[in-house]
């Protein structure tokens, strides 16, 4: 077995996930043969997870600038101006592979990592969201995976004291061998108090703070850049172990250091640990670093430079500080119970050099390792969108039974069994949490409302990645409108199979173009994000899943949004009366038809309807839900909490399209009868159809003289809990 300072060979490079061509590039860049530690550093920094080597050529299509953008892609997180000197700082990241191997710790450390991306920028985290994809619940290990992921997210967020307020959960057999765990964090900061990961100032000190370094997580970045096979569970040692209580101390200590002006630059030790933080900070600052690895605090004996550089132990930060501030930094960290030590300095030049027990452990140029990482324009085959499908006959259909089936499915049923495990009120700023359309919190000490949502219909993306991705952006905008928020920025988590497969790469290219075109049409910039490739097992790729995280702003919150019907409410439909059944969940889940054209967004109509709903919600005139997965019938059932409703299908409208059609700028509104004149006046120019009234103890839908369906509230509530009830029985 080779030692950390032995010369590496091509076989070592291949074992680290590098190609023969990449090995030759390393030799050419160095002009010599690297030792094993240097090879490990290159392998981590050149991994797909860290370098985006297969995606950068396409990500440039995203719109990344705008009047509100303070920091776009390239930093730990993006930042947008939300007014009154405040910025929203946010990002979404994947922790898919670790969560499949060890669901509890994989999901927990995913939450911890995304929190650090945000507070590293100087922002206090105000909410978490999670977008989850699981396989068929009858598949091996799947219920164990769901339970572990949900508990991991809940335990970490609850202990840290940041509310988990939104996200989504969906299921499909394509995720049987590779689940998805995408975590998003939103924070708030003063615009003039943002911090960046750019090492600078020759002679400034490099400070390590946080937890001690162990052997957990070594090769985590390279593992996340590889596909699975039947040995996936044997990779448990590459999964990090989290400590949320230390994370809370780290948040408070870092924010105090920043507030006192003691930080020159800062970055968390995320993927690739000390390697990524040191080299990326040096690359951004166009400087060099000298490190003494023997000073790094460890929790295991006999650790080598190779292990110290590649460990992904959690709750660790690297910061650059002026020499005169070091002792004060130590005092603050020790008061918070954190390890802190001086492990090096900023130097002139463009190399990172590390010493170990008096000898050079490695000496590497920064730019070849970071900026000059390989960039591939891989071959791709753009997918052909699904063609039109002949709809089945709905004559004599029992739509009541169809609705029961949809409500009882884990896809469209209640997610209460998931989000009840999350603390939603810690921080005392929550205005809207799980169960509605989007999360909404107050920025501390202000009346500014900060909203966020995640969205992706992977089923639609499998039929047409371009249009499905564009619809995810539009759906996110509609979600924000329902809490009165104007969209101001997007982050994304692009989850796909192997980029070395032209068909998968074609899905990725199409989805990126769809996201870019939709964001450009709606005027919402992409300010941060993440690409997760190699989500496949034994050659079976997941559905293309380009998850969108969108953040919005309510300049001055006057009313708390609500989503449940109240006795006597007028129920109305804003937008086209009939939805489109093509590529709908109704066809997928009831008719087992995975086919149909995904309708293209009509951007002007979407923007006009969203602006109207936003205004009505801000004024406290309406409760609003956008009509998406499952159609109007499913959304209406969700709004029927303590009160039922009786609605009438307008003449000439197909009952199936009315009840279960999706797509387009369609919203279900509810409001007191006294508000009706104001709502109708405001909706001038946008179709508004009165459907009926809220009341009674059942959801009743009438078509002409026929009562199409009648479901008691108690039965609907019971049906909606069936899909995920096993989580409460663990």
C-alpha cells in the first residue's frame, strides 16, 4: 500500500476517478510526477462535483445579471437586493449519493453543508427547504431510505434552530437505485456586510476553526462524481457524519467574527474539505498559501497529509485574517467552544504549499488545479419531445373514484407525515410554512417578507426536458405569487445520469436551455446552483430532474397568507377554465399513460396572472393556490380542511379537463363575498370564473344536473394521509 508521499502512477490516477488523458494533463502542468497526496488533490478538484467539467460550457446560457443581483454564480451562494439595505443569500445543493448509502447522515450533512454556504457569506439562515425524490415505496430499502432522509433533515435543522419550511417529495421507480436529496437554504444579510471566499493580503493568517478533522467523508467528492453499482452500500466510509450542535456554535461564532470586522475571507470546508477551501480561496484571490498540516486539530490518530487534505469532516471553516486579529478570533471561538488554530499564511505567487512534520507534503500551482480543470463539451443527442397522445374516453367515468385514487397516492397525498418532523416556528418569523404554495418569513427586525419555493415535475421533464424545465420555473413563480411575493432570483440543482451518455447529456442540455429561456422571459436571474451527474445505478439513470429554487420578496407584509377555505367563501377560478390533460398526473397515475405533449408556457399570460394574484394576496383579498399537479380537484381537496365546498362546472367544459387538467396560468381563489366586487374589478382583463361556495362537510362537484362527485371531508383527510402513513408507524 502506497504512502502519502510516494510517487503516483497512472493506475493510482484511474483508481481516483481520473482518466489517462487527465493524468497526462497533470504531468504536463507540473512538469513532474505528483506524489499520492498531490494526485488526491487534483482528483478532488477535477471531479465532476467540484469542477463542473461537463456542464460549464452549457451553464453559460443562464441569465446571471440584473438590477437586484449583488453576487451571481462563482461564490459560496448567490445574493440579491431585497430593499432597505438587505440582501437575500441563497443556494441549493445535492447530497444524493451519500443519502442513498447512509440516508440519515447523508441528508443531515446535506443540510449542514448548505447552511454553511449561506452563513459563510455573512448571512443569518432564516429558512431551509428540501426537494426529495424516492423510488417505488415497495422497492427494497425504500421505506428505510425515506424514513432516514426525513429524520436526518429534521434532526439537523431542528437542532441548529433554522426552520424547514418548504420543498417537495415525489416518487418514481426510476429513483429506486439513486434517490435525490436536494437541500436549499435562504439567509438574510446587510448588503454592506457580505463576505467572500477570496484570500488576499500577503502575510495574513490562515485560520482553521470548527470541529476536529477525522477520516469520515474521504473521497466524498469523487464518490459523488461516479455512478453506483450493486456495491453502493459498501461506500459508507465516504459519507460524512454531522454534529448540528457544533454547527449552531459555528454559525454564531462566524457571524460574530464578521460583525466585528475580523474576517478578510472565509469559506467552509465542504466537498473535498481543506483542499477545496484552500485552493479555491487562493484561486479567487490570485495569491498563494503556505499551510502547516501538523497544526490541524484531529480526532483520530495517525492521520496523514493525504487524509487531512481530503477529509470531509463536517462543521469546519477556513478563514483569512489580519495577524493583529488572530488572538481576538481565538478568544471568540474558544468562548463558543470551538477549536481554532493558525495553520498558515497568505503568500505571494500562485502556489499552495503544505508542510508536514518539517518536510514539504505538497507544492502545487493553483491555477492548473482550479481554473484550468478540464472542460468537456461532451457529445449529446437532444431528446425528441413526447408526441401527442389520444385521450381515453371519459364517458360514464366515476370521477369520484379517480380523485380518491389521486389523493391516496404518495405523489399527491398529504406530506404532513414528512414536514411534521420539522420545526417550522423556531425564530418566530414564519408567516407561511409547509402545506401551502411557498414559504414566507419576515426578515429579522423588518416588515420585509422573504419567500422561497422549490419545484420540478420530473415526470414532465422525462417527456420533454426543455419544456418541462421551463414549466418548473413558471410553476415556481406561481407558487410565490400565492404568498404575495415577486420573484427576484433563482438557484438550481440539476440532477441527471451520466454525462458520458449522449442521451443523458442531451437531456441536460435541453433542460438548461429551457431553464435559461424561462428565466430570461420572466426576468429572474440565476445566481447560484449545483450540478449533480452520475445519478444512476448499473446503467439505469434517474429521470431528468432540474430542480428550481426560487426566492421572492414582499416589500412590506401586511397580511399573513392563508390557504384553507372558510365558511361562505366564494370559490373562483382565475385563468382558463379547462386545463390540459396532456402529460398530466391524471394520465400518469390513474390511466398509467406516461405520454403526451408538455404544453409550452405562455409567458405574457403567466406574468400578468402572477402579478394580479400577487397584488390580491398582498392586499389580503384572496386565498390563492395555483393549479398544477393533479389539477383543480386535487387542489380543491387540499383547501377543504374544516370546510367543504360545492362547485359547478361551467357549461361546455369537459369535466375531466376541468377537474384534472394542468398547465397554464390557472389559480384557485377563495374570498369572502364582500370582497367579490374588488376582486372582479382587479381581475379586469384576466378570465375570472365563479365556481361556487365553501360550506358543508363534503366536496361536491356538479355538472349540469348531475352530481359528478361527492367526497366527505373526513374521507378525503383519511385518503390524503394513506400514502406516507408508514412514517408515523416507524
